[in-house]
């Protein structure tokens, strides 16, 4: 268990509660922080880093950039996937223009 005081890192990590120790947890490639002591330990843990793919999945991102690149490369080899990607890109531009 790692404990770090917000007063020392508050400027680097954002809006932390001063002098409240944090606990860092790693789960499925994602690093979380949460407050150790009551009453602040009722605040849900938040993502502070980890493996980019795991963090993207945790935050609800559909694809990370590397996955997108792999998909584009695969389109060069697979005609069906290329046709679907062309439809997706066309749909994307139509939706984007309507915003």
C-alpha cells in the first residue's frame, strides 16, 4: 500500500484535499487513487494512470489509438472490412457536418 499526502502533490495532481493521505490501487492494468481516512474515504476512487489500453477501456473509450491503427492496417488486407470502414467513414463525416 502506498500512502501519499495531497499537500506535497496537490499542484501536480489537481484538486486534492490538503493533508489527506491517498491509497493507490492497481487493478486490471489501471492505477486508481482514493482517500484513506474518513469522511473522505467515501469518495469513490478515481483513475490516475496505468496501461493505456486498460485506462481507455475503464473510461469507456471504444478504441485506443493502437487498436485503430491495427484496424486500418487490417482493412488493407480484407475487402469486406475495407467496405465497412468506407461506410463508417462516410457516416462519420455526415454526422460531423450536422453538428
